[in-house]
């Protein structure tokens, strides 16, 4: 017992949470200690490799099953100790949370694998059940799931944790493309789930105590991305899309039937964004005859303002007699040009014809950046039961219970919610309902702060999006960029 402040008692307790497992291979007796956080498959593979057994050997499978049963027993014992002991014993808690993370990690991987078995009618329901399961876990546990995905990527890329980025860049391109692709997906998951922990305790604490380092993950993701063929969100030039859009402009909805909506709720003492954005959007809407609605108040008091975009879009979707489409644009997205270099007009509605989208069944129009989908600029068809159901699901229960809506606890909020649902939904169904444009068509990021994994705005593009600006640079620098791009807008 050590001294603390007056009246305070501190304990330093070391607890062994492992369970011994004895077995024999070729007559040799072996005893290993299995911890709650251990991976039975990895341990079994290690011993099978040592003794030159094929990993699919029956003996290996039996060993794997015994290790899994022992690991489950270790988890049970940790849970029992945690309930019996009223003190916050670090050894118990950390082992317990690692064990729960591994349990959830397996659930996520198996759940996504099984998504194609779902009928379209229950695809979203299946995804919602998966999201409900996530709500049973803390942000720390969810962050450790990200750590486990990171370890997957390390194995695929055959790297160790202290490798520097320059060595990484040189090594990754030499690996099989399939392994790089799988590693990139694992790193996307690592960033997505790791963000839960960073949102809860901050980047420094997440890195120090749990080895969850988003900066490191992003660098590895960039290395994997650069080693693969250029993805569509960057490879297709916006001019290709616009040329097709101009070709079928006769089939586009009329501008009066397309509502542009936004929410601008920023402190004018900290940033001029609300004023600059409103001026920019009014200028564009008036030039092309679009109804424009800029809301100024987020009504939900138990959620960050970003969630209000879902409610605002739903509000205008109900006006089916007035609008065929509702187009959402974040306050920090600016319309930069009204025409291309050849004088053809950048008329937003031209992007919404059935010929461009691939059919009247496409109800949601989005873009992806280098990591995941982005909801900073998107369009929804109003006469769509599917879209209505989806947006209701994205927002989730209106209860203030964080477990009921886990993505209130994620820094990407409604965007993370939509991404997760899509990950667990039937992919064929999504391909029939959702159309993705290359990022630069209406969501290019400023190259002043965005890394190379994303599509960057170039002079002459339609829209620039300052997504996450204050996360990467200071508010003062963001304000300078807002003013610079606002002045450059045509």
C-alpha cells in the first residue's frame, strides 16, 4: 500500500489472469498459459509450425479447439473476478477489455462475411442488429478492435510495429497485390474502430496505454494505397463525369424540383464560415434557380450538430409534392465554379438524371474519399421508401442512452453510422440503390492540409469540401482557407 492524499488508499495488485493448458506433441509434454486476450488460432498455428504440422491437420484443429475453450474459461474467470472485486484492478480490467475486443473482432468479421446470405428485405435489419451489438461495448473496447485489425494488417504486410514510414513505402509495393488490398481494408477498419478510443481518451492516451495510434495507422494506410492501382475516387477525372452529364442534360430534373439544404451553426466570433458559406450558396442557387434552405439551429441537445443533417434532409424529403431530390451540402463546402473550362455549365441537376446514375432505382448519391464514404455532400431521391428507411436507421433511436446509438460516441457521427450499416448490408442491394461519384466531382479536399490518400480539389473543379479542417490545422488557418477559397469562387 502506498501513500496518497489524506484519507486516500491506493493498491498495487498484480493478478494472473491466465489459465494453464497441458498437452503433448510427439510424446513431448507442453504447458502453456492462455490469457483472455489470446488468439487461439494464432497460438495453435505457432505450435503446429514449430512441429511441422500443416495448419489444416486434424491434430492442429483439436489443439485450436482446446486453446479456444481454455481462452473462454480465462474470460469467464476474469469476468467473475471483476464482479467480485469492487476495486479498479488494472490487470483484471485490461485483460478483460482485450478479451471482449477479440470477441467483438470475430463478431464483426463473421458478420460481414455472412451479409450476402441476407435477403434484401432483412438486410438493413441485420445491420441494425449488428450496430446494437456494438452498443454493448465501451469506446475503449471498440478502440482495441481497431488495434486487432491493425495487427491483421501488420501480418499481411509482414512488418513489425517500429518500422519507419520510408522503409514501409519501399517494402509494401514488393508484396502480393491481394495482400496489400486486404491490408488496406484492415487498416481502414483499424482507423474506423480506433477512432472510438481516440474520441474517448485522446490520441496521446490511446497511444500510450493501448498502442492505438491513428497517425501511424493513417501513414500505413497511405503506404498501402500508394502501392495499389489508383482507386476510382481519384483515377476518374471530373471532366469525364461532366461530359456525360452534359450529354444527358435533357433528362435531368428541373432545378425547381431539386432542393439544396444545409446547416450553418458556427460562432461568428471564432470563424466567418457561416457568412461566407451562406453567400456562396445563395450565389450558386440564384444563378441556376435552385430552392435553397440554410438552417441555423441544431435542435437535438443530446447529439453533436452534425447529426442534424439527417433530420434536415428528412424534413425536406417529406415535401414530395415540391421536390424530387434533396441535396445536402455541409456548411464548409463551397461551390467553386459555375462552368467548366470549355464553358459548359456546372449545373448540379445534370448529375441526377437516371442516365447518369444508371437507372431510376438509384436513390442515394454519394462520394468516397480515400478511407470511406463521405456525407459532406450527397443527394437523396424524395420518392423513395428505401431512402426514408435508411436515413431513419442512420439516425437511430432518439433516446439519450449512448448504448442505444453507439455512433453518437464516434467522431465521424452520422457518417460512421451510415458506413457501418453499409458494411453489414447486402452489397448487391446497395449497388442497386446507391451511386458513387469520384470524389472530386463534388467533394474534393484542399491540398493545403489533406493527405494524398484523398482526392484533392483542383482549380476549375465544381466544389471544395473542408471536411475536418480544424482537426488537421488551427482554426486560424482554416479561417484563412475559407476566405481564400470564398474569394476564388466564380
